[in-house]
């Protein structure tokens, strides 16, 4: 029964979680097994009190590690901070943090502006696009530039292409089902792509060492930073963390930007007010760092987008030692799950939780474990400041120049497996003429947003 329920969960994660909460409440045992420890079942824990216990105690609740083939490039590239635990995680996080200090992040603003400008210059009024593809290309360009110091339309393209292939293969469900022994299997292809990434990045690190003092990208910062005792990252650690920072800072931002444009297109009054704010403050120009802090409504749009569509819909943790959660005694090796998506839809925290209401953030000040788009606690996303600045700059520039509308009767299916995304968000790009209107749409998206 557990295996069947686990398969059903992978087919429809959100539906499974919603049905579980409706039938058993916000704290209950699920008959699904997501751990390789041999302990069956998963405890679903929804709400800020459980978020706080599980996300704040990194000694008891471990990040679930990946299981690529041992002693391969595929394994080495997953040995970054996201999948580490204990003291090793703390040490790696300390070494990464300086690259994402606000002062450093502010220095990436001009790169964000330049990449966004190139995309806008490429678009033409009347063009139909799949917005998720456009935003994926945009955020790839930004992260390749800020992370590696490369231009996507020049030397960075080959590396970006490899990293995209790695992402697709590493997140493939087929990869965990099809035996690695079969020729052409996803697992074999992942190893081959990982080896090519290692070679490419190792050559890049060698080049950077010749001009390290003059470089300001994230990878250069990782190569220069050292701990209090003088410890620095090895090349293998730099490569693993760069790989995971690319994955964490690329697709998640693309999804968030796409959802923001979709929500604004479907809420004409909000869009008109946002444009009033942008034009009144920016007068058609990209925002300066000082101006970014003055865009109150845009800030509310971003916060509300991340509430309704948090980049990560749920996460699981492995219990490292026996613990009690809400009266449930859990053994070592047990699995617990918290959901950002379901927490953000609790009506006692967010009245009318399915409505897109950016103005609620003018007075709303949720506690750290009530609003968790970037998780919370000691493992809160290192790149949260970077992602927020990126969204503000990109949206401020795009919305002043173009009007975006959803293609009428488009079928939009939100996908909920860890990352919260959609494969198709068909939109029409027009010169900004303020002719805002909501369009009829289809797909499971209509059950996730109250557009009344």
C-alpha cells in the first residue's frame, strides 16, 4: 500500500497533500515513503509552529541527501551546501555568505539591468511567447554573468547549456527508475554531462586565478573567501556549490517572474496601479538601488506572488535522532514534510488566501515561520536578497516598456514537485499602451487562484 501511495504522490503531490489535510488535519502520518532509511511513512506537518521546530533545528532534522552513483562527477557536483548537514554545512555556508552580502548583491544590479535590456530589445510588439521560456533565458543570462562572470551570448552559452542539461537529467523521475546499466539511460547521461561540467568549470577556475583580485563574480568570491582559521574552499567544493547556486538561483527566479507577470496580466486594476508607481518614480528608466526601496506596491506584488506561488512547494527532512513532533514520536530515519504552499494558504494567517492582494503587504508583517518563500531558520536561502533585487529590477523594466496579456483560453497547468512551475504560460507582448484586461483561461491554475 505504501508503494502505491508513494507513486500516487509523485503523480499529484499537491492533490495528495490537500486531500491528506482535509481528511486528517494539518499534522498526520502519510502512507508514503520518501526515505531510503527503511523507515516507512512520512509525517506531514503544516503550520508555523511545525515549520519553526523542523526548520530551526538542523541538529535533529537533516536535509535529505541525493544518491547519484558514488565516486562519479554526478556525485561530486551534488556535494554543495544545499545537501550538506552538520558542521560541514555550517562551514560551507559561512564561506558562501560573503558573496551574497547586501553590498555584493547591490554590485550585481548593473548586470541584471544589462541582461534584461538585451531581452527587451529582442522582443517585438505582437509577439507570442511562452513566458516561462523567456524568463528562463533571462535568469540564465543573469546567473551566468553574476555567478561565473560570463556573457550568455558569448562564452557562457556552452556552460549554460550543460547546466540546463544537468538540471533536466538530475530532476528526471525516469532517472531513478531506469537502471544505470542500460546504454543511454538518464543516469549514464547525467554522469557524462557532469564530467563535461567539471572539465569546463575547472578550466574556468584556472583562468580566474590569473586575475582573481579584479573579479567580482560569485565564483571568484568563493575562491577568495576563507574562514577564521584560514580554511578555503577546494576547487571541488567551489564547483559543487557553483553548480547548486546556479540551479537554486535560476529556475526558481524564472518561475517567480513568470507567475508575477501572469498575476498582473489577470488583475488589470493592480497592473494599472503598479505602472502608475513605476512611471511616477522611474520615468521609463531602470531603477537605481535607492529607487528600488521606494516601490512599495511592486514590493507587495513580489511578496504576494511568492506567497501564492512559493518557488519551492514543499520540502522533506530526515530525522537524525528520535524526536517528538506534535505528539508524534519519530524514530531516527523517519521523514517529515513541511509545505510552503499550504502554509501560505492558511486563512488565519492570510484572509482570503486564494486572492491576489498585493496591498495586504502594506500592513502585513508575518512572523518568520508564517511566510517562508525562501524557507527559514539556519538554512534560509542564501540568495534571498539577490532574488528579490532581481525580481524588482526585471519587473520594473519589463512593465514600463511592454504590456503582457495571457493568450485567451490558454491552458495553464501548474506543476507541484518541489519546484512550483508551469511548462506553458502563453502570453502576448505589446507596447505598453495600458489596455489591460483579464482573459479567460483553462487548466488547474483556475483552482489555485480566485479570479472572481
